């Protein structure tokens, strides 16, 4: 797990998680071995504060009982620094702990866990995440977490009748939409302050439920559909595909149109993004899924596909969002008039 987190810190995603997590590299005072580990930190100019939670069971912080050289992985690069442990009763511990608790208020004020103060040899600029980066990170996490709900429901009911499972999947799809909408709204409120979070989330949840309902029709009524003549089946499939791909974008557009110019592009843009994302999902999962697999295996494959699907949607819709926001917020004449006349 430590290696995986350190690899992420060195990757382009390092700027996303690197605002709270950094890597430490030190030589053990006794063993002489090089140790690398990720830690959560709080930053103040050129100083980082790290809390060694459950310190009695950990060893790495003991190397800093006296000031000791350490390398810190921030912004994808290692930087030279000096670390010093601050133990209970130590000079300045109250101020250091207060600084850490300002970012992590759940840490008890009376904790006896060691704190390690790390002084960087140079002041590093605090990286500002772009709108696309914030959107990509939040939407990827939100969609992946949300999709885990229908993926788990599907895995647990894989042998149940399709007609009985469909309502459960529609409800699970609504949960997926609510989670996705909530994460999206977190970013949108930073650039569109007036956007209503509850309405955006509710519309996304309803649209996701509709998309799942339409997508499940072939599974539930496949035999009946196969008996339809091509003249009826082809238009019906085209309409269903349009609803499936355009439901979320259209629902969100009803909210976005009041707050951004050119919001109409959100409908077709999200449709294209979801089409590409679904293609990625099925291209990855279908070769991996096999009959008689265990529930855990089925869920893990679904989560993998969901992660790649989420990243695809996040990347493409993020590009579109940046273009829409660049045009500027939607002018609201009534609000301007109210501002002029008090």
C-alpha cells in the first residue's frame, strides 16, 4: 500500500493527493536501511507538521528524537529537509499541535502521539489545482464510489431473476447519481457560487435512475423485443440510446443554464463522454467476467471497470466544463437590477 501511494505521489495525480499527503525518505538510525513511507501533513510555509498516530506501535518517528536529515516527496519531486520529533512535554508542542489540529480538528487536544516537525531547506510554492484537475479528481472519485453500489447489487443478485433485480438496480443507480452529483457540485460551487447543490444532486440522481431503467429494458424484455419488426425495433433502440446517453446531461442542463453561458453544450458533451466511458467499461470488463466467478471477483472487476469509466467521464466533461466557464457566468438581469436599486 505504501508503494502504491508513493507511486501516485510521483504521478500526475500527485498534485491531487499531494495537498494532504507527502512521502518521507530516511535512513534508519539503527538499521541503516532506507525507509520510504507516505504520511499526512499540515503545511505552514517551509515547515510541515506530521502526526505519528498510534506512535507507540510505530518506529519511523523515533529516528527524529534528535534533528535528522529526511527527504520529502512533494509535487512529484524529492526535497531536502530536516525532521525533529516533538514529544509530550517538549518545548513548543502546544503550538505545533494547535497548527495540526487546525486542519484536523478530530485529533484530540490531549493526544500523546508524537509530532514530527519537518523544516524544508527551501520554500516550495503551494501548487494551485486547475479547474480541470479539481473536476477530474472529484468526478473520478464520486463516480467510482457511486458505481460501486449498483456493481455490488448486481454481483449479489447475479443468479436472481432479471425482473426482480431490475428495481434494485434502478434504486442503486439513483444512489450512484446522487453521489456523482454531490462530488460534481463541490467543484461547481467554486466557480459558479449560485449553483444550488441540492437541486443539482437531485436532478443527477433522477437522471441516473432513468438511465438505468432504460438500460435494463433489454435484459428484462429481451424476448419480447426480439419479436418486434425491424421497422419498429430500430427507431425504438435509437430513442432509448438517446435517452440513456442524454439523460444526465439534460437533467443537469436544467440547473446549469441559469448559471453559465453556453450551457446547452453540456447536453451533447456529456452524452459523448458517457458513450466513450461505457465503451471503455465494456471493453475492459467483458473479457474478464466469466461464468461461475465468485462475488468478490465479480465486484472487483466491476470496480476496475467503474474506475476507468469514471476517469473517462471526468476527463472529457472536465474539458467541456472549462470551455463553458471560460465564457463566463450567465448574466441575470433581475439580479443586476436588484443590486443597483438595493
